[in-house]
């Protein structure tokens, strides 16, 4: 591979209600992507479970840092020596009837390096058909705007996370090849 370039794989899969079956398929697809030279592999949202009912994801939720889904992601990243963006996993939150829709990122040694809890939840109401993620998902409350420049988005991000949340910004400016944080 040419210096300064890397290969990214965006995995697509049809998830089912059984977590272990989905992890097995994801494991094969991650290995295939790594075998074809991918250094960064992204899994789809809820790659680990697509339940028959909204509450199915609540029944398989995990505490942050512990559980078969997170263990799988860490092991798959290390085994395949890829950075792995874990689509999303249902993690426990304060409300026992909901989860956080959490995207976890693992480096090529299997170390968790980033977490994002989905903030904007999807919903629609067509009269005869409706769907509200907020019925089973608690929105995230921490965001960061990297490369913020003037901080234009900070006000909107602060509003999105509400009074209990936390929004921060970091601007990085390149001068003479060195990074400066402001």
C-alpha cells in the first residue's frame, strides 16, 4: 500500500435477533476486510442485534466496559490488527427500560479509544405506522466539536445535550507542520 494511504472497509450485514450469530458473521466479515488490506473497519448500527421487538436490545444491554459484545469488538480488532468502529451496541443507562445506542472504537491492539452515545433519536408518525427510538433509547449527553474554528456549532451542540450534558470544543490549527490547540 502506498505511504500515507490506508484502506477502509464499510461492512454491511443483515442482523438477526440472536447476538452470538451476529457476532459470528461480523467476525467473518471483519477478517475478510482485514485480509483484503483494510486497516479501518466500520460495522453498521446495531450489527449485534436487530430484534423483533423494540425491547429486545434492552434485554441484551451491557454495562460500559463489560460484556460479550464489547469483548468481541476488542478481540476482533486485536486479532485482525485493525481499527474497528463498532457500529453501535446497546449499553446500560440510568433508565432500566432503555439503553444508550453507543458506538465504540477500538484500536488495532483491541484497546477502546472512543465512545459516542447517539444524541439525535429517530422517530416518525404516519398515523397508521409509527416508530420512536426514544421509547427504548436514552439520548447521549456528551459531545465534542473537534476542529471547531469559531465554535459555530457549540451553541447547537450545547442545546442538544441539555442542561445535564456536556459540550466542549477544540480547535486545531496547522502552522509550519506543528499542531496548536486553542
